[in-house]
C-alpha cells in the first residue's frame, strides 16, 4: 500500500526535521494568546503548521542558491 500524500511529505523530511519546532511553537503561542486552549485544536494546528511550514520554507529557499545553501545545507542548483 502506497500513500502519495505521505510520499509527498516524505520528500521534505529533512526540512521538516530542521524547521518544525519554529512552526509548532509559533502556532501554539499564537493560538493560546488568542484564547484557544482546547488540546485537540492545539494538536491539529501544531501538526498542520509543523508540517506545512517547513515544506513552504524549502520550496521558497530552494529558489535561490544562497538560501538553498544557508537554510537547507544543499549545494547550488547550478553546480554539477
């Protein structure tokens, strides 16, 4: 059994590993400051943003060689 959705997320596992903490913490702090205290809602927000945020970071950072190297530790796209 193969899940295309999980395979898609798996392609971004390194950036998720690096950046998830920033997005999960930001979602929790923002939600709590707006009065959201429901544990399940905090869990869903944290999981969603902790996964989607790093994917967005990688997509944007991969466009430029300097951010690709500094944020993701990947070689320049022009290098062979």
